[in-house]
C-alpha cells in the first residue's frame, strides 16, 4: 500500500500517529531503503512500516551493521543513508557507526527509539541517553518531545546531514511521542537562523588562488573526500587537465580522478606512492581540494610540503588552518569553487615537472615480488584487471586496506569505500551490503582481513536472506597484519596478541547458505575469482590464504617526514620467505 | 585595558579571551557548547548563561585562554555548533563587562566596621549580616572583584559565589578623552 497515493489517507483529512508521520516523512524525503532492527521502543514505528511498499527495510543482524550499511549506501549513491533502531542497547550499538560517519563526513540519519518522555531519566528498561552519548560524534542530534515537531525535525535532520560538511544526524524518538497524534504537514523548506553553510567561495580568494596557480612551476593537486562528497570529479578533471597539474588523492579521494590518466599519482601519505609523496615534498604549490591535512597524510606537519605555498579549499571553515597554515584559504563547496576557478587558470608549462614525476614513477613504482603463495597485492591487482575499474571496492581496515588503495586503479568516483577516519574494523561487510543497494550495475566487492571479517560476520545472514550479490573476499593471513607490521618494525618483533585463528570460512559460508571458495596457492586465484564473479544471485565468500608476514610499503612512519619515506626494501624484492627464487616475478603497478 | 592587552601580546602566547555566544534555546544546546570545550581540551575560566532580549536566544559569555591558533579554532568550532547564532570574540573590541560576587566574610565585633569600610570603597553592598558573618555583594570588572576578594581574605572568607564575566560590546568605539 502506497500511503501517499491513497486518497482516503490524505494527511490533511485526519490525525496521524507519530509513527505514521515518521514513515510519511521518510517517503517525502525520497528514502527508499532503511537499514534497521526492531525493538520495544520502536514497535509502533515498525507497525507503521509494515504495509509500506515505498520503503524497503533491511533487517541487519546487529545495529552496527545497520549504520555501516547506511554509510555504504550513502558513499556509493551520494544520497543520505537511513538507519532505524530501538532504544537502549539498540541505540548504543549504533555508536561506532555514527562515529565512523562523523569522521568521514558521511550524510546518514539515524533514528533511535527512546522510552516514553515521562520515563526519561528514570533508568527505565532499555533506556540510554543516546542524545548525550552521541553529541560529540554527530553533526547534530535531536530529541523529539512533541509530535507536532516531528515532521519539521525530520526535515531539518536530513537538511543538516546533507548540506555543508555532511555528517551523521541522530533523531531520538520517545515511544509516547510516536503514539500520539498530530496533523501531518511536511515542510517544504528548512529555515534555520543558526545554520547557513557557505557554498560559493569568496571571489577575492579565488582570484588570489588563480594568481598563485598561474605562477606555479611545480604545482600538485592534493584531493580529498570532499571532492567526491560534492560530486566534483568533472570539475577536478577539467582544472587538472587545463592547467596541467599532477593529482594525488587521499584515501577518501580515490576515484575522484581517474588513475589511468597521466596526471594521476595515486594516493599520498603514510602508505602513499613514492612519487606522490616525493612530488608533494618538492612542489612549490600545494592545492588542497576537499582534504583536511590529516596526520596520516602529513606525517610531521611542520615538514609537510614545507617550501610550498598552499591553497586550501574546504566547505568547513574549522578544517582550514587547523593542522597546517595555508596561504589562500577558500571556504566553499569544492564543486562551486573549482568551477569558478577554472576560467581564471591558465595552461601552465609543467612539462619538466611532469617529466620528472614520470621518471619517478618508472624508478619507484608500487611493486612486490610474487611467489608460489598468494600475496594480497596480487589478489587486489587481479580484481582490478578483471573488472577494469568497474567495481565498487569496499575495504575494511589494515594492511589489505592500504593495498586495496594501492593496487586497484580507481577510475570512477564512489567506487572506493572504506573507513578512513575512524578506521573501524568490521566496516567492510555491512558497508558493502549497503553499497550493493545503490549500485546494481557493477560488482560490489567486500575486502576484509581475517580479523575485520570476524567483527561483523553476523551480516553473512543478512546477505543470504536478501540475496545481496556481493563478493565477500577474506584475505586471511592469520594475523592482525598491520599491528604485526608495526610490532615487527617498531617493537622489536614482539608479536603481542596479533596471531589469530579463524573458523573454516568456506564451511561457514555453506552453513549460512551461500557458496564459498578457497584459494591456497597463487595459481588458484584466477579460478576462484572467475567462480566468484560468476555468482550474481546472492553473496559469495572466498577465502584467500595469503602470505602470513608481509609489509605494506612505501611507508612513512607515523609523525615522520618525507626524509624517512621507505620504498619497498631490496630484500623484500629478492625473495618471498621460504620460497625458491626461480618461480618468482616482480609485479609492478604505476598509477597514471 | 583588555583590548590593549590583546594587541600587545605576541603570537604564540596564551591570552585571556572573552567570547560572547548567542545560542538558540534548544534542547541540549548549552551542553553542546560546554561539551565542545571538554572534548577539544579548551580551557574555561568562566562561563555564564542567561536570557537576552530575544525569547528564543540566550547569551553565553565564556572566558577562555589560548594562543591565536587555539582561539581561532575555538571560534570556528563554536560557529560550527548548529545551535549557535552568533559568536563574537570581544577581546579585540572595546567591551563592557561585569562580574558579581557574593562574599561571606567572618566577622568579630572589632573587624566588622573595617570590612564595611572596605565594602564602601569598592561600592559593594552588605546584603546579609549575622553575629559572626557579613555577606558582601560586589559588582564590577573582574579585576575589581578580584581586588575586593583579596582585601577581604585576611578576615576569613567562609563562602564565595561568583557569576563569572558577562560582557557586551561597547557601542561607542571611538577614543574617549
């Protein structure tokens, strides 16, 4: 039954319960999918949802999964993601997902049930002060205390989540408010005297930026997730190509600029490419576009592009001059600012600069030595070759995340999804579920380590129940690999609590009711990938038994500078531990 | 005085700032601002809040300290809070400020008149009296209130309640001779 099409249920003719108003408000917002989990405090809302065909509800197996799924949906689609959970533990289980969305500026709206107003503060059953708990990790949050304010609050919640610097918004819904009645009148627009985000950049600042760009000899575009959030890839391409400026991206900027383009340099930062970090070190102008000078990018901030003039385009004034002093700050939406900047920028003579970078790419490509055993880099590179960039890669956190950033060539925006800011293990599987509902046209690949997959493994059941056609690839090295790498490099190889056992993932897949494959030797990789990509009617699990001890390079250790940039050590390229050299080959990948 | 201090202190040094914030009277709004100072590790010397001429808006006056970059971040973060309508750092402008203190001082018969004299010099009022105490109400700039407290301390201060600074921008910003 589609409520809005039914004349008898015309909202202006009768009083509606808060629960009905909630459902109708979501329809008005164009929400067609909600990830959630019912419970006592939201039972009325779930009753109102029951007959609604306009909204698909996905029952996850844990509330954290629901929030990550909403994030994944939003990252893949550009639309706000929606999660609905009950009070108390339902609400507290959303905390990690909300913090994750906050760190990565992802627009999601989380609706939590709450005990009845008169019970708030009484330590009632399943009561938690979720508005208090999530205050520092939401862009904004609300407790709805009057059913007459419900529709306007929902409208405002979506507006705040999706405008300015996007972020998560939580709306707490007391049970009695949702049961009381009011007339439904969804506001057409939002008027907030206290919130008016700037979209247009200041003209004077844009002119100043253009002057700096036109004078630059060795410019670099340093592009972050803000470019993807503002859907500004076309504007970025136009600017880079017109002015002939090489482009490096952050983890969240991957996909904003095609990595098969000659100006592309791949990712920068702690595990960025050798040449992008080197280019940033030697550049005379750094143009930060929707990026926030995060410590994983800059290392020691004082030495980061120390000689370069800096332009910083960001929609959030508080991101500017937070970590690094810049010469020309521009507060505004990346898309608008780049569009205004383009006509003022000349075609620069960067031939020598680009030639130098090209040489660096040849001398220091991303590389690893391939042996009999499977290396994660190889699996990821193969996925890239098979899909030709036409896939959504949803990585988890750790070594495979960095290799997924390095060894897959991202060509399109919103094809790389990961938990960057918070670094939430267990993110990939539920986020890939969410992404899958946004992208039915290309494969969605969930990449996890053996550690991360076990943090939200319950969502196997959700994937099977809804036949969510994602590829669940588990890169199993029997370790918490990134922690082990740090212990190896910086803690005298004292491997404290990083060795980890796992269930038989193939049997587990079967137990959940989906196909499972395993690759143990390198020559099995292509076969299982072919099998996995042939499954299109539901999830498929593939376990890759990969080399146990392997390190991510290049690397700039935390807080260090370009001087400490380590490329792949020579001994790593000589042989893979315990293998005979004759069957080995050096695999190379250069971005651009 | 305060604007002079602000102008003459070099960069990189901590300095006292008086920040005036107009904030919507919405659920959780004050918490959001106080919580921001806690979460980001900013200092609060004093914080006052009260109604304004507009029913929907309250004014918070926060006295904080930090170097220029910290204060810049504080201003930006305060502006970022959805419920804030306007944030002003009064430190760089001429402003009027008041602080109110209620000071309960121990008295003996031979000290009472001296305490009352001190109160008079500061144009403070005696608002309560008992055989062993007097309570003085002192209003003025922070320094003035500091000074009277210092003067009364030797007699023994039993209890002290202070509002912290409230401030408004001075309308007449020109030189006064």
